[in-house]
C-alpha cells in the first residue's frame, strides 16, 4: 500500500538522481545528458516502485505458509530467523510472529484498532512480562480467527498498551492444534 512515506522516499530518490545526473552530465553535450538522465530516471523509478510495492509483493514471492490437504499448515522460517504466519482476524490479514514463549495472542494497539477493536474503550489493567520488561495490556475478544479453512470464534486476545509493535501468536492459539513441530526450519501445525 502506497503511503506518504513512500511518496517522500520517491521524491528524495528523484532529487538524488537529478543531482547525480547533473554531476555525471557536467561537461557533456545535451543529447548525452538526456540519454543518461533517462537511464538514471528509469533505474531510480523502478527501484522506488519496487521498494514501495515490496510489502504487497512479498507474500506472492515468499509465501508465509502453505496449506496441506490433511489440514496442516507449513510455515517456513522467515529471513529474520523467526516463523511468521498470517491469520485473518475478523476478515483482516494480520502477520504474526510465532512466539512459543508467549501465553496468548498479543496485538499492538494500532493492529487491534485495524481489526475493529475499540481500543479507547478498553481498560489496560493487566500486566504482562515480556523480554523488554513489564507492559500493560487489556483483555479483548476477536469474533473470528482464520487460518486457511480453520475458523475459531470468539477468541481472546491481549491488546498491548506498551511499545510492542509486532503481533505475537502464543501458546493459547498453538495449543488448538493436535501437533506443533519444527523440522529443517519449517513449523508445521497439524489439526
């Protein structure tokens, strides 16, 4: 999804490209200047569009999970070294970091709001111990959590009131599967 930051980045890269073109073209004739200018503009434009579209294209090129005929789901290890899985919360896709050290499903405030939770109405009266210390959280529920054909209803979640920016998928969800295993960098969830 194209954002204001992407526009600012494209503008910055365009200005940088124009500066580089002027430096390279100094002392050359105008036709050479235009030719090199067009080449640099094309290179920078393609790079900027690729960078801006990476989030949308990443799942097509590097699928986060594979659904097997027996209902199992395979999740390859991401470049970060962790397993990331996409679930649909009330119909909206959310990328989670699989965290076997987490008790439940934890959502940052902005993600919770995106999936329809009224975060302003929540009471952040709970405390959770994280690797970064204690953070406040609020209890909430999500109408549906879907992974492929599997749909769980009325699922409890914790909305993080601290600085955590990544949705975490903990054991309360993983325990819904008959088997959870990791072999050769692939996490497999079997019904």
